[in-house]
């Protein structure tokens, strides 16, 4: 059974930082493309950041580029999202997503490409 478990969300003031973690189990993490999506109040789910299976290619939404960093540790089956300079508009539920057996150089941004999803972790940024 595949599981993705996110952690690290919380309440932070604007300008602050948080690091989200997502631990995967039940599939071969080292060959999976991984991504973070988010869904803010009254908004559709949107792509935030993604990383390919080897970790040598990353992709970011324009709105977070330069502030967020995605990384992975294949030995720990974990993907991270370091979020700096947080803004109130970053407030959302953040979801980890996985597409197993994806030995692509590129990083997909379409949510429909990802197979497994976590339950989400709430991030709230106060002004």
C-alpha cells in the first residue's frame, strides 16, 4: 500500500520560513517523480514545485521561484520543500504527490500525471 505522509506545516508570520517533509512508503521512491501542490481557500489545486527521480532536475511555479526549494533524500524516501520569505498568499493546504517509475529528465507539472497523493498539511501565513 502506497502512503505519502506530509509534515511540517503550521502558522508563521509573513517573511518567515517553514520546511515541509513528505515520507513515502509502498513504492520504489528512488524512481519516482515527486512534487508539491497546494490549494488555497477558494482556489484550485496548483503546482508548486517538482523534482525528477534523480534529483538533478527541478521545476517551480513562477510565484515561488527564488523563495522555495525542493529536494529529496532517496535513502530516507523523503522529499522536502523549504519555504522562505513566506507571504500571506502562500496560505494553503500543501500536498505531496508521486508518480512512480518515472525515469524522466523532465519534471511534470500537471496534477493528472501524479498517481499517489498525501493527505495534505496546512500552511498559514499571517500578515
